[in-house]
């Protein structure tokens, strides 16, 4: 069965610190997709990144970077020089490979608090 | 600007009431989903629909039903609300048959059952 684990429930940092959010997944599918979503206090989940199982290249987008390692089944997310606006709940998610419906399996979420 | 709109941000209902949560998307997506979000549990799938009048149970369908009469609208129904259904409910939509397309989410409905 598929599973996503975000072991860090809450993280608190001071502005400008770097922070890494961990995500470990389990799946028997050979083709799958991993996602990160951000949920600010407003409640709406905002898509950040999608990565497919055949592409292990790391990605950088501004202050955000993602490290995908199939060998350890991890898809970690790093925020460099964190800002107060980064405060949110972050979810890692995995597609259910048993169908083409796009069902997502979510981790428990990590609440990030960035203090000024 | 693509949108998934949920009819209410906050709802308070009494135990035993029939509750309707409405969701509308304007992206012509085939797939629509209802998730429930609880602290420490992440988002859990209640039901999803891959076409009009088509639906499948998710991981926690007990106590819920859904309706999809039109492509753009997906309703979640609590037949007889109970206090353990107090939660945040999130609707989402995505393209059919494309696993690599992200889901778009509504702003959520925080339901309190008293």
C-alpha cells in the first residue's frame, strides 16, 4: 500500500534560517508522482512542485529546492533564507498508481513557523 | 484564473441534520475529489468522481455520500451529521487520465457539528 510520512509535525525557525522539510514515501508502483503543497492560513492548498519517478534531478525555484532520492524513497523540501510569509502547513503527496484518476495520498503535514 | 469554489467557508450544524457541501470548478476537469483534513492525519480521501454520475469511495466514506449531476459541480452530503464529522473539508479537481497533473483545491469548509 502507498504511504507518505512527514515525521516533523512542527518546525520553528527564525527568519533567514534555512529549513528542510522531510518526506518519505512507500509505493510498489514503478511509475508514480510526488507533490508538495503549501497551505497558508487562508486554507487553500497551493501547488508547489510535481516530480515523476523517472526524474531524480533536483529542482530549484528561487528560495525553494527539492531533493528527490529513489534510493531512500525521500522527497525533501528546503527553503533557503526563510521568510515570515513561508509560515504555513506543508504537505507532501503521492499519486495512487492503481488508477489514472489522480487520487493523492497525503502525508500528515508539517507546520512551519518562521519568526521575525 | 482557474478556480475551485466551495460554497461556504464556515458551517455550524446540529447533530442529525443533513448537510450539503457544494463545490464548483471552472476548469472542465474530469476528476473531482472530497478530502477531509484533521490535525496529525493530513488529508484523507472521502470520495472522488471521474465523470458525471460516476463516483468511487475513498479511504473514509462512512457517513458520507456524494452527487455529481453536472461536470463542474461535486456535492458532499452528510446524511445525518455527527460530532465526529467536525472537520475541515477540501474539494479538489484535476484532469482525467493524467496522473502528472496537479490537483487544484478550494479554500476549504470548516464544519462544526454541535
